[in-house]
């Protein structure tokens, strides 16, 4: 098996090999660490040839000069490649949206110049998702995406807090961000989430159902996050660790009257959402807790609070005011800085040695990396029940889940774990053992590389092309195709009611097309009915036929129609035809169509229009309903097909297989069923005799609304896109 060359894209974070500046600001938190460690462990995988991590080049005197190095070699199979755009100064992620096309062009040129064409792209966060979708279209290379945080919820939260839509749009560019997130759901091979729960958060998006999702828990570096009783065998490393532990102890102890007491530890960015103020409230109001333990909060890195961004300044000011309100001097430590790269693991072990507990009371935690890092160090946790931790704790049995806004529940859990030695040991031992077992990067990258290989074999045609067409002469497709015209048939190519306007002229153009132009028909009809149209209208033979509502792709070679078995294999992965048919037997108002209307990936019924009930169909299909597309048409026909089967996805598949850039595809249609073809970079033509569901569409950069009907409208669109004169 060919080894993989993988490009990761993380545009806005500060990435370098000599130590990450985690906590420096809101853009340099868990995501930066996640991406760097993913890259590092992927580069160590046996099936990976090389990993390139693309980011922005920053040449800013206020930052390390390492961010200005165009190519930084991390190891023999990993490098960071920095692309300049929007000047040299460091910018917050919200300021980068306007320059993303420049970044994409820079990455393209860099890949060509250095001949490092990847087999696979992985984007992190919405801005990189936009870039990956563009690169994927131009290079015909599939991509996966990890969201890390979603614009929809951030916007919702800010609106609920009373900020105006105009102000937040100006600052955060939510239109661009949410549009990019919608695009990644449409065009990515799959979305990586940290937990099953996180998949639910994507349901707010219009394109949720286009996405395919895989929950793969992030890992931790189990070489670094070791139990507090682990002794480093290397004497030099042992000495370095002892020194670091000493300085951590010094940093914390200077705040405390009695530094020998157990520690209630919190470690996060100074973000309102992290809910650190509730922890201080719980501790400050309870004298018993204060007598049992000290409170230690590492809240990012600060020099001068007054010079920090407004949101962070407000959070830190509130924490210090609460410390003063409850008079916690000598009982609470809030150090100004720590070495994120080297000291975090030491901080956890220091707290564990003192029989402490780690607390994360975030209002919602997508995953909870700190929960597994602290547990791997043998430190019990008390953690929010909202989000990822609710999947970690039952598996690892390393602490207690609490409602982050229930002060009584938090206090009770803290006292219990800190005072019950058996419970403390039980959670400590379970954490140290189970985190190593379930949450290592080695396990993560094994699952991830398997998914890449599976998707490359199923959806991009790699490997399938060789086995499928070795003995089949498809002369038309041996040529280099640059442009592809895909047209719906009924109402678009032909419209007998209007005497087929423009049909003869379009047929002449298609007959005389050059080798660089390919033509495809896309239809809800089955192959026999498509062939009937070709024969009756004496159409020039298309190169491709997408038929049976996108469930079949055929190639033509002059005499034969050859089924693409690779497309069929791709659809089969999530499709249980017999089970669906059995479940639908309970529906009284549908009746199976004749045998010739069926195929392995399409179940076709007649239905009684007056009894149609979509919810009843969903109930009958059960939990697997979201893997099925339900398509009623013309008030009498009802098709059930795999979710991935669509004319739009079939176009994407064809372009990957035959190396046709998606930007060079023009799709023509007349009805709502054709909207799926006008996706991403594909250019659309909506003919003049369009149906009511397309009435609101207007001509824009990627869609042309013709004045003329049927084939005459297609010709008008081809002239608009300068394909014909």
C-alpha cells in the first residue's frame, strides 16, 4: 500500500517546534496543541510518508523569530510550512478571513514549487475549512475537517449576552465563518469530532445531513503525562523534572500560608465560559473547604492585566476581586505564568502528590483535554457534566461529574474526594490506568489513518480505477478533460411542451465539442429511460450518465454502458436495503413499484398524495433514518436512496476519479431536485422554465439564471461562462 502524504492546515495559531505558547491569547489554546500533537504522532505512523503543517508566516518583533521561518523541519517526516498573507504582523483569527484566497493561492504555489502534492488534506477550524475546500476542488484531493469550535454557537451566545448583530458581525465575521463551516459539511469526506455528543452540535447547520461524522477521541502524549509516582529512568531528564517541580512549587507556595495542604487545581484560559468564578465562589463561601485544601488557579499567562484583551482582562479582574471579596489571601494562588510546554504535566503531578483534585467547571466542554491529562497524572477530577467529560468519566472512572452551576453539588463532590482516602485512590489509580488505555495519540492516529485509507479507496477512486477499467476501453476518457457540462434531462435538455427550444443548436455544439469538453446527463430516470431519450432525440452520446436519482453512474464507449462499481461500493457502506424495505411494510399508503424501477441502491414506491406523512416514514425507519434520503416527486412517486447518493455527490466523485477540476464543471437544471448539483465551486445554469422552488434564485458569481427555456437556456448560460461564443 502506498504511504500517505498528509497536509494539515491550521492558519491562525502560533505553531513552532521549540515549544507552543498555549494560553498566550484566545487563539492559542487547546486547538494549537491538538493540531501540533496530531501532526507529530501522524508523522510517526508506519503508513505515513510525510506530514506538512501549513500555517501563516508571521514576522513580528513582538513574537519569536521562529514564526518567520518559511519551512521549519520538526523531524524527518514532519515540517511546518508558513505562507505569508495579509502583512507580517500577528493578527487575531477574525482578521484573517479577507485574506484566505491569497493563502490558498500561496499554498497552491508552494505545493507545486516543492512538488509535495498531498494524498489527503485535514483542516482545523472554519478558516482552514474554507482553504481546504478550495484546495480540494483545485487539486482534486479529498479532505477531512475538525471544527474545534463552531461559529453558530458563538454568535448565538454573543446575541444572548445583549450584543448587537451589527457589532459582532463587524468584529467576528460570522457570515464568512458560518458559510465556510456549511461548505466543509458539504464538501469534506468526513468531520472528525472528539465525542459522539459533539456530532449533535452540527445539527444547527443547514448542511448537517451532507456531512459524515467520526468521533475519534483526541489523545495525550502518554510519554509526558505520567502518574505522579513514576520515576524518570534517565538521570538528566530526572534532574530537569526535579528542577521544574521545584520552581512550580516555589511559584505556588509564595501565595500560600500553608503550602502543604492538598490542592484544588484549575487550569484554563481566562474565559468567562470556563466558569472559574463559580469555583472561587464555592471555595470562598465554605470554611470547611478552606481548612481542608488550598485553591490554585492557573488562568493563562499574563504580564499586565490592563494591557490584555478586554474579555480576558475582565475575567482576570473578576477573579482577583473575588479573591479579595472572600479574603482568600494565603489560601488561594493565581500565578501569572507557567511554561505550557514543559510545566503543565508537572503541575498535575505536583497537585496529585499533595492528594489534591483537578476541577473543570466549564459551562460546556467539547471534549475536555485537561480532564484526561490530569487523570493520566493520577489526579482525580471533578468536572462539568456538559459535553465531552460525560463520555470520559464513565469509561475511565476517574472522578465525579457535576452541574457546573450547582454550587452545592460542586462543594459536596470536592469534600468527598478530598476527605475519603479510598475514593481518592480509586479515582487516581483508574485515571492513570484507563487514560493510557483509551486516550493515547497512538490509538487516535491508528483509527484516523484507517479512515483515510478507507475513504481514499471508496470515494476518490484511487485503486478502484486500476482494478475497474484495466480491460475496458473507454476511449473518450483517455483524453485530458478540462471542462464538464452536466445537464438534467426533463425540463432542462428537453421540454416537449415548448417544442424543445434550442435543442438542435445544443446538439450541434455537443457533437462538435473538443476532446477537452466532457458531457454528462443527470436524471431521476433509470438507464433504460435515459437511453430511450438519447435514441429518440438522436443525442450525441454523453461521456457519463448519472441516473436513478444519483444512485448509478455509467460510462459510454460508443456501444456499451459501463456501470461504475466504485460508486456503488461507496454507497453500500451505510445502506441496508432489505432492512429498509422490511421497515416500510408497516406503511399502508405506499406500494412498491415494478421490478424494473428498483436497483440495489434505490427502493421505489407509488404513494397516495393525500395520505403522505413524512414523520410516519421517519418513525418506521427508526434510528437509521438519517442515513436515508426520502424523495417524493410528482405527487405519486417515492424513492428511498442512501444519504450519500445524489447527483451532486456523483459529480464530485466523477471529478475526483477523472481529474476534472470542480471549478471547471457547469451543471444545468430546472427544478429543486437539481439544486444539489450547484454545490461548492460548481457553476450552475438555471433555465428560464424553472420550477417554483427555484423562483427566488438570482444570477450571482456561481449561478446563472437564464431568460430562455430548456436547451436554449443552457446555451445562454454557456455563453455567459464563455464556454461557447
